[in-house]
């Protein structure tokens, strides 16, 4: 199992509404996750020995008062990677609250 499989599987344990890079008109709440580059890299003898992958998890919900999915995402990420809550914003064009976590996994 790759490090990206662990991220995906952890999120699928929270909800089946999980999409990679782009969601195709789902009903909220839903999660979109994506890797976006290298994180920490270990180099020895001029060669990369180990690399972490960094990315984001985004939750879109129309019910920000229901915090169970928010808490479940954080608990799932605790099991598979290092993470931080990066932002919380209300999106006027969709009427959804958008939570974003930045993660890094080896």
C-alpha cells in the first residue's frame, strides 16, 4: 500500500463521498483530497533516500454546526499522517463552508 493509498483509505473510512483532485457535483458533505508536491526529503550520498508527499484535504459542507465529519477527518488523519488545519472559509457562490487541512505523509 502506498502512502497515497493510506490517505485515500483513511478518508473513505469517514464517508464514501471522497474525490481525488475534483468532485463531480456531489451532494454535501463531501471530501476532496489531492497531493501537491514533495514534503521533507532525506538525502544521503547525493541521492534521495526518503521522501514525504504533501497535499490537502478539503471538506465542503452545508451544515457547519454538525462537527462529526470534521472531527472524524481529523481522527482519520491522525492515524496516517502529519497534518494541520489550514483554513476555514464560507464560499458565497456555493453556500458551503470549506475546511482545508494540509498533510504530509512518508
